[in-house]
C-alpha cells in the first residue's frame, strides 16, 4: 500500500485521500488487484474514521467486500469494535457482506454477538436475518456463541427477533443446545431466561444428558434444583419443567460415578504424599545407626532389635504403597483396594511411631 495512503487512512484524513486520488485515479483499483494484507478501508474502519470510510465507499464500493490475511472484511472489524455508524454505511452499500466468513467461519453477525455489541447486532440482523443461521466451528450457531461468551443481552435480542423453536433449540456437533452450554457454565440468569422462552429442557445431548444433568455435575443437585425452582411458572399450561426435566437414572448414576472417581483420586494423591514421607523417614532412620554412647545404655540390644523390625516394616509398607499407587489400582473393586492401601499406610505410620 502506498505510504501516503496508509498515513491518510491512519489519520482519517479525507483531504489527503481526495488529493491522492486526484493524482492517481487508479489508486484504489490497484489496491484491489494487488496482494495487500489490508486495505485503507480496513485501517480506517478499525480506527473508527467514519468520514474516511464513507469517502472510500463513495468511490469504490467493491472494497467493502475485500478480505485481509485473516479473511476479515471491514464489516467484521466494525462489528468487533462496535462502530454502529460505520456498520450502517457498509451494510447500506452491500448487505451481502454479512454472509462473508473469516478463517473461523464467522460472519460479522457472529463477531458482534461474541463482543456483545447489541446495537450493531440488531442492525445486522434486521439487514440480513438469514445470516444468523450460518454455522461456525463445532457445529455451533450464533446463539451458542452468545452463551459461550456469556453475552446475555445479545442472546435476548436474537431470541426476541428470531425466536422460533427450531432456531432456539438448535444443537452443536455434540448435540448440545444453548441450555446445555449455559448449564455447563453455571449461567443462572441465562438458564432462567431460556427456560422462560421455551427452550426444551428435556433435550438430551449425544452423551444422553439433559441440561439439568450437566448442571448437577458442575455444581450440586441441590443447587440445580434451586435454579429450577427459581423459574417463575406463569400458568399451568406453560411449564417448561413438565416431564422428565430431572436427571434420568443414567444421569444420576453418571453423576455418582464422577463424584466417586474424584473422591478416589483425591484419596490416592493424599496416600501417595504420606507414603513418600513415611518411606523417607524410615530410610533416614535406618541408614544412620546409633552412636557408641547409645549402645552403652542398658537394654540397648532389645530396643534396637525392636526398632529395626518396626522401621523395616514401615519402610516396606510405605514403599509397597507407592509402587501399588504408581502401578494403578485394579479397575474392579477399586473401593476395596483403596481401603487395603489405607490399611497398609496405617501399619506403616504405626511402625514409624
């Protein structure tokens, strides 16, 4: 890019732009045909220079669709920055830019939703509502991005404008609805809003979990039920929790299994630390024999033999525990083997004392 044009774009200097175009009428055409990382329209948009943007659009509207090295259009940048007036100018020139995707398959509406720029998002949605149905990575749609980035106001806007059941209950590649994502992240306010708007809480993802099942995993069953009960129910006919909203038997078993696994993992880590400490103490005590003054004491031989026996038992027991934990507990009857290891450590600690 011409250095003078670059400086004019950075400064938003419309007068310099006009002068440069007077000297070289093909300046903007060469930018379009050249291999540039970004155009002056990208730079001016990123810096919020509205007058400069409008001057370029008046002379070369095709630049509005140009993409830089990350496949971002000027509209992507304006949406990310929240520059409403620049967004309006770009959309007015070519509304189809709303469908252009960046390297992550996101169009400008996705970017505005992720950033939570509600006014910009509303402008884009009303210009091209079909662009809201574009799918990004992981099979997620714009509503998923709102929840993923915790942008509740953007989510409310989209559901109010386009809130048909199929759109609201759309799934990603893992079968998760937006309610599943909100439950995983513990977004209480979002969960209450979505259930009031008719998002089906009984939908299971591809692992067989409802949103409440995931909520109970991440927090506690009591907290999950508290959130459920906090949803106001306006009538008997409209109850978003009718049916099997509570975790099914498979989910309950999975939750219990996960809690059990965490308990065992914590127990194994604690046992490993204690076993290493006991083994170290026993080793240090065994490698340093008593000095001559200690040997002269009455009954030394009997006490020393007892000490050697108990210290050896302690060392062997703690070392066995370490080896056992490193090798991994048997998959079956894991609770029994955990108690065996605990008993072994009790023997080791007792002998150390």
